[in-house]
């Protein structure tokens, strides 16, 4: 980046405190004591923020910080916001990072960035976006985090300097503001400067950045009269008298920029710096900025004015040839004009021009007559395109022009929107397309522009997206593929906005209008999918019959047919048809492949197919499919709702396998991502339901209650079907809190909602089991009847885990020998299932029952076994229950066998395995939200203990990672 020569080393007056803070931070960053005499304890990163109005010397101060950082051997990254570049997505991010990577070949870049290449490369201008769905904004920010973290580690110590942060583009600024607190954890000093009175809404978070760790930003104060006096004498000579210097201070209000410019004017006018000439200073000061500056510029001639205007329109880092083109000047005339502007201290630089100060650039830009300014932006757009800089560079100028129905403008705005959307900046794309719509486009293109606008608004404004897509359908559309794409996207956004009925109706209406049989089949498939999630579907049994007839005659020759077959597998699961039937359809659906991250398809059907395996007691296969899907999401840069669903459902799989500590770790990661998406969204309902169930299973009732309270987990429940069912989990929570009557009301309501729809599988939604327990005290006969009906349904579904769980609850609401038989059979089935936690519960229950019925020897055997199983599951509450029963029997609980991996989370163990397989430790750590050093230390410990063989790793890290070793879900 070209900097203003001659200004970087200007002596700073009355900035000793600011420079001392910078020196202290730089010493800590370099691992030195402030006097550089000896090493400090360890290097420390920091934040340093300077705030002050325009002209107080922030840029000069930052230039000195950069110089001192370079002198201490730091790698320095620098950027500045620009008044004209605020709408250029990732403009600041590119200034910071692109110079560090731009010299590398494409192969080297791919090696450096790894799987982040296709995600962050387009945003940083390092490569062209690949085909496929664009990354979501959060995924891109995570990728930028990784790149900057990697640079901080590789090129430490690193100093990142951002000037004029108030003018930074929203995409860069939101990323940096979120990243800033991490600077203290890295070998990085982040220094920012901004004008607090000009911070836009999207930059307000920068007000919270501390000037030093734990302190407020450092506010720059105007210079005092003595400091201005020293500045004047440095510029004009020591003979400048006190009255003259004091008047300079008065007319500039201690503003360093204005004081320096004023002294230059005094020198140009040949004015003697004494009391006799002091009365002229006020008029000279007026010429430094505002109308005085404009008048001074106009005296330089029309061609010079046009070049200055062109430069103001182009912004910062102005190529002289491009400025000449915009100004309509020949090369020699433009060169002469540039010389005059340099002499007048308006412009500086040669290969690249730049205004001497942002205040001058702003004054020049605002002085351009409105009509001329619009015309100059139009000319700038043409010149930028002619120079080969592309549609995105031209788009910011086209945004400032008046609509004229020009197809060329529409064409380039649409092209720019495609580029920015694929680069991960949907808000910028939306602005480009909204402007294209106002141009307006030709009638035959209007539907396409509305469709593109709807797609760009999908992640940020779903309600607006619906309006755009519905408007698109009302336009005349000659291309059937375009109309179909609009319909699919409209149904998708309606469904994700919890308007499943509207999504289904839209597809049904369009299916009746289409004449193409394959299109109609695709629309039927989409309708079947959204109906499967509807809690208010009017005739679910009829839909199931239609789905079964259709799926049975399809061969799975394309993705649409495989989706329908996959939906048939899920429907069989919900309706408690024999698990073998559901599994056969699931296998058929997978034969040709189901993509999780296809641009024009949702990920819902692959998820349902994977869950079919889970409920059918094939959790290893389910986890394998989720691992592959999660990897697709991360490769695509989808780190919002998609990745949250993946983590949450991975947690649910671990929960059903009885790995409660791992389940809790994954679901908390899923909930953190869900909270970034928004409250009471479907993805948050999934995460909350799973987390509450896991906490209850672990015996942490108070924590489960607090989570539910903090996230408003309760009525009204979502219109979409969730896994686990939200209302059922809420009823389970009420039951655990000792409020059985309230629980019974919620659980009975869940049954009335699900039973008429044919959703009768207790393995999927055990509302009957919890209702039986809630009714046991007041209506024991009814409770037993409900539980036995659940046993009947479980036997029809015919999985060991479903039958065992139902029998365990039936035993709890039964008595005598019947209870013994139910518990013994429950243990028999659960021993043949992957449901470790349910087995532990059944074994402890059986031991407890045997102790209380006078069979102490058998009771002890089961209680010891249940205690061990509960400990391995992480079910602390069940461990306590087993210990209490053993104590009541006069037996001493055995010490649980040490589990080597108890202190490790699921993601830590996964990270160690992936790193051992050759994955880059930094990438694995970032992908799994872990500290890279912790991952490396963990891996080293494993190596020391078991070497690098896969069997040893699996044993050391826990056999729960067997599936992960075969199909890792990290990077």
C-alpha cells in the first residue's frame, strides 16, 4: 500500500502517553521488558485503540507505531478505511492479508490455505470463486480467523494496524471487531484508529475495543498552545513570536493537521510570523478546509479541478492513468495537473496518487456539483471495466449513478452481485441487485433479477426473500428452469421460516401447472419432504400411503428418486413399521449417493436417512454419514445453521449410544453456533432439546432447568417437527422437576399432536413412556396401559433399544413378578443394543428391585455392573443412585475403573486422531474450536504412550472414535 512519503517521520507533539502505550505493547509482544534489556516472562498480544476527531494526528501516530514495530522485527500488516470504499466488501481485509499471500502461486496458496482456499480465497481476491453454493458469512469469518491466526503464529510477532476504521467496509469491520479480543491470546498487537463521531451503525462495536487490555480506548486531545508554538517554529523558524504562535493555536483549535497546513500557507504567502501578521491567520486557516480549500483548488485551473474530482471519486490508492480517464484528460495534461495538485499539498505520490489527508478528499468530493458527481461515477465505472478491473470494482460507482434503464448497468451489477455473493458477502450482493432492479432491467430479465435478489437475501432477510421470490413468480418467465428454481428456493425459505404449510402449498400449486413429468416428480419430492416436518399436516396417513406407493416403484436412478426413497425410509421409521423395512429403503436411497451440500437441494433428506440408521440401532452408520455431511458443510464454508445441525445431531447420536460427556460437548458446540443464527429458530430448538435431555441423563437437573430458562425453552413450540420433539422434552423436564401433573398435560398434548399423524414410534418420540411415569401416582392403571401400548409399538418396530427402553418403563409402572420379568427382558434386549445409558438404567433398576424383594446376591451383581456402566456413560446421577442402593444393601461401592479419556472432550479426542492421520494441527484446532497448542500437546502425549498405530490410538483415545477413524468429521 502506498503511503505518503515525508509524513511518516513527522515529529509527534504531546503524544508521549500514546507512544508509551504503544511501546509497552510492542515490548510485551516481542517478549521484552520495556527497556529492552532482558526478556520478559512471555510474549503477550494486545489491543490498542486510538479515537479522535479528524486532523488530530491519528494517521501520523499509526505511522510511527508501524515504524517502531518494524524496528523491533515485527511483521506489520496495515490497512485504512476509505470514504469511497465503504461499500466494497472485504476491502480492508484484502489490504491487510492479500500482500502477505499474493506473491504465492496457486499451488502454494492451496497448500497454505488448505481446505480454506475456496472459502477465503475469493473474499481476499486471491482466486476466483468455484462453482457451488457460496459460504455463509459466519463460515467465511471463521476462515478469515484461521488465516489471520495462522499468519500471527507463522510470522510472529505480528502487528496489525487499521487506520480510519470508521470507514471500513461492514464485512471487514464485523469480522475484525469479533476477532479483536483474540489478539490478546496470540502473538499479535491490533492497533486501530477511528473518529468516534463518524462511526456508522455497523461499526459501533468498535467503541468497546480497549485502548490497552482492560482499559478504555485512548482519546487523542488537541495540541496545547505551547505545542502548536513549537510546531510553528519548526516550520517557519525560531523567530516566530509568541503572539503569532498563540493566534495559530487559536484559529486551528489545536488541530495538528490544520496547524501544519496553516504554516505552509504562511510560508507560501511570504508572511512574516509576527504579531503584525497575526490578524491574517484566520483567513488563511479558512483556506485549509471547506470552501476555502475549494476556492484554492479552483484557482489551479479547470483541468486540475477535474483531476482532483476524479481522484475524489476513485477514493484511495488512485492509479494516475485511471484518474486521467475519468477526468477526460490526456496523459500530459493529467501529469501537469497532478504536479499542480502536489505543489498545492492536495495530492501526494507518483505511481499511485493519494490525497494528503482524508479531510481534503472529503472536502473535494463534497464540492463536486451533484450532476457532475453522478456523471463522474458513471465514467469511473466505464473506465474501471475498460481497465480490466472487473464488474465488482465498477459496481461501487454504478451504485452512485441515476437509474436510466441501461442494460449495461444491469449486466455489471448482476455480475458483481454473483462475485460478491460467492465471496461470502450477501449484503453487498443484495445492494447491487436492489440497484439493478431500480435501473430497471428489461422485462424479460426482471424475474431473474428478483430471483437473484431473493437468493442474496436468503441468509439475512428471509421475509424479504419471500417477497422477492413471490414477485418473481408473478413476472412473465420464458425459461422453465428459472421458474422451477424460484419455486424450489421459495419453498425452502418458507420452510426454514417455520411456514411449512405455505411451502407445501406452493409446491403443490406449481406441480399442477408443470407439464414435465420429471419436474413434477421433483416438486412432489420437495412437498413430501416439507410435509414430513409439518406438525399441522392435515392428512398424514394419506400422504404416507402415497409416498409408499410412489417409492416402491422407483429405482433410484437420479437424486430426486433417491430423495423420495429416503423420505419413505424416514416415514417408515416414524410410523414404527419394522426397522428392517426402513433400513432397506435407507440403503436403496444411498446406493447412488445423497449430497449434503448441493446448491439447489436442502440437507434435510440426507439427515433423515442418517437418522433412520440411528433409530434402527445402527448408530455407527449414522455417525459415518453425519461425519461425511459435516465435512461437506465445512468444505463449503457453511458454519451457521448447517454446522449447528450437524454438531447437534452428532451429539444426539452420542447420547443414544450412552456417551453422555461427548454428547454434551458436541451439543454445546451446536448451541453456540445456533445462537449466532438467532433465538427460537429450528436449529436452536434442536440444540436445546438435545442439551436438556443430555443434562437430565447426566443427573444435572438444576443446569437443565437453567438452560431452559435462559433460552425460553417452552410454549409456543415450533410448527416444525424437531428431533427430539420439543414438547416431549419439555414434559420430561417438568417430570424431572417433580411436577407430574403439568408434565402429563404437555405429554398428552404431544400425543394428540403426533398420534393422528401416524407418528407412533417410541424410539423416535417416547412421549408415552414419560406420560406413563407422569400418570403412575394418580392413575396407575392408565399408566400401565399407556406403557404396555408403547411396548407393543416398540415390538412392532423391532429394535432392541426401543423394546428394552419401553420394557424398563413398563416395569417402573408395574409391580411384583411382572416388574421383575419386564426388567429382566429389558436388560436382555438392551444388552443387544447400542444404547449404553438405557442399559445402565435398566441394570440399576433391576438391581434395585432385586434388593427390595429380598434377593441381595443377585442385586449386588447387577448394582455393581450398573454402577460401572453408568460411570462409563458419564451418568453421574445414575452413579449416585447405584451407590445409594449398594450402601442400603450394606455393600461398599467399588472404585470405578479409571477411564483415561475422562478429562478429554469428544472434540479433543477427535482432534488428536485427525492430527495423527496427517491433518494440519492448526486447521484441525480451528475447525473444532480448540487451542492449537492443546491439540499438539495432546497428540504428543498419545504418541509417547502408544505410538502412531491406529489400533493404539483408538484404544488410548476411546473406542468411541472407531467410526471417526474410518470417516473423520473434522478437516
